[in-house]
């Protein structure tokens, strides 16, 4: 079983920085526009889903030897009105610009990416066990 580790450290009341073991950093903030400088945690969830499914879809199209002139995913998440404001629906609009890929084969690749290979999508669909631990260093 593979494990990943990330440390999220407070920079300010509404600003945080996430760092993985390799030292890669992602800024996070909870500001509203125009003060917003980084994605919120819920934005990052959509970004993670998009990034994960994009990599799989592009690699599968490349394996089929298709030319990709452009590729992107517009992702829209609808959140619950109450607290917590979790996502109730997520729509991923996959767009590929390719002179030699058919819509049918792209649909199959997208379905495989989201339903089978994307770890983020499968994590969102699973029953994850959350364990919390609290410590206060001396």
C-alpha cells in the first residue's frame, strides 16, 4: 500500500501552505475577491480531480497515437447550501482539439479515466476512513 504525506502550515488566519515530502508547495487561501491570491481547499479538490483525470485521458490518447493540439477540462462543482458546504454534483467538461481523434474514442477514454483510473475520482466515490490525532509539542 502506497502512502503520501503533505504538511499544511498556517501563514496567516486565512492563508496556508501545503508542502509534500519533495518540498513542492501549494498556497491556499480563504479570501474573497479581490484579495484572493490562491485557490481554496474546495477549488484544489476540483483541480486535483481535473489534473488526475487529464493525465490519464491524455496518456490514453497518446497511446492511441492521436495528435493533441489542445486539451483542457472545465470543471464545475455545485455545493450544498448548508454547513458543511460539500460538493453535491461535479461536472467535468473535457475538450480536445485533435485532427485525428474521433468524439467516440475520446468519450471512451474520458469514461475510463474518470471511472477507472483517476485516483482522485475514486477517492471521492469511496468510503474513506478518517482518523484524527492531536498533539501539542512541549
